[in-house]
C-alpha cells in the first residue's frame, strides 16, 4: 500500500510562529516539525490525500499569515507492514527526506 505525503516548508521563520499560524489557518490535522537548517516543515493530513485545492489554499494562507513564501514538496512513500499510517508516517518520512 502506498502513502502520499505533501510537505510544506518555510525558511527563516521560527517554529513558534509557524505553529501559531497553524492555529489561525483552518486546516485538518497538521504536524509542525522543529527547524532544521533554517527550514520549518509542516504536514497537513487532508493535503496528503492528494487534495490539490487544499494544498494550494493551505500554502497561500500560511504564506499570507507569515509574510513568507511556502515551498511545497510531494512524495510517494511505500508503507511497509506494521508502519504507522497517516500524518505521523508522513512526518517520520519527511524528517529524513524533506527539502532543505
């Protein structure tokens, strides 16, 4: 079974600011990861269901909220037997393979 993950990335904005923006922007379940090499990454469950409208809306809304461009990366991941599903699996996959 495959897993599709959409990763969003913002550079030069703190984790706290991104997390607060997530509280203000209406989304489904979102996970924000701490900054790595100046990039903060976040994952939205609905966007990872290949919802193109949600992907675009979320990127635009977060960009407007933060006053910074948002990078979008999508990837397909192979789900191994016993692997976590959903947003947590995207985040775990993204910790290794996120664009920096």
